[in-house]
C-alpha cells in the first residue's frame, strides 16, 4: 500500500482565533483555492482508493478532488479530528454536537460510500469530546483497518483527514523510524506519503506543499 495522508484545506477555524472556533466549520476562500490545487495534483496520481472524514471541511476538500478526478469516495466514521465534533474552546469544552448526517454528506459528495454507522442523526450524535486515550486507540484501529483492507496490495490509497489526527497516525506508523512529535506544522492540503510492504512502514515524503503557490501555504497548529 502506498498511503497518502492529506490535511484538509484551510477551514474557518484555522483562519480565526481559537476562542471563536465552531464545531464543524467550512473551508475558506483560500481553502477552496488550496483544494483546487490539490485536485489538479490528484489528476497526476494513479489513485486507487479515496477516503475522507465526515467533517464538513474534509468533505469540501474531497469534493474538489472528486469533481476533478471522478474517483469514487468512501466516508469513514473513524478518521475524524482528535476530540470529535465538540463545542467551545479549551480543555473544559466537552459538549458534543451532532455532526453531519448521511443525507447531508451525500449532498456534498453524491454517490459516496458512507460507513453504515453514520445515519441522519449525525455521525457524532452529541457524544462528549473524545479523550486523548480514546484518540490513541482509534488511530491504532484506523491503521489496522487500512492494513486489513489494503495491506501489501501496492494500491495508492489517499486519505483526506486532519492535522492532529494525521500526526497521531504517524506516531503509530513511524514508531521506531521517526519521531512525529518533532515534525513542524502539518500544512493545509500538505501531503505525506508512507509505504507499507506487508511487514513494515517507510516514510517517503513529508508534508509536501509543492502543488500550491507559496501565497496559498497555510496551516499553523
């Protein structure tokens, strides 16, 4: 498996002070330009599988790729950002929001293959904010799911996700190979490629933004 982990385009939360964050922001005008650049890059890739998170910002980023490449897309319930869909700012913010339901997701990505756990009540369904320990366990589960599905197939698998969860995945994948805690900011639509040969992982490229002009590079975590 050749796995491409891509952060979503700039969201409204990325562009505003943290205390003004909302639970499920859309992408900004700059984000739409970033997504367009990502989509043009994706046309050059031999892509076999496209997976995305159910958050609005990842769905909107992915839509640009789908419209350009015509790739089928799967929405996985467990590749969301650390913490889940919660309201407020700071460590004390634990109230959960609903998240988008399957009907709204398919309005954004018509024909998407959506995990059956996501229904119209919303993919998060008002649960409390995910803890760090739960996020660590979930990242391990996502890696197991990717390996079970694609293993040493050699397929090019693209996953459009989030900065914190991307780093959490890399901590697992590169354990003993590289320390993902010392990587700099994982940029909006930045592309990291890791390869899996059935036994071990190898880092190929990290946080590439060469598909965008310098003026569009954003993403401070």
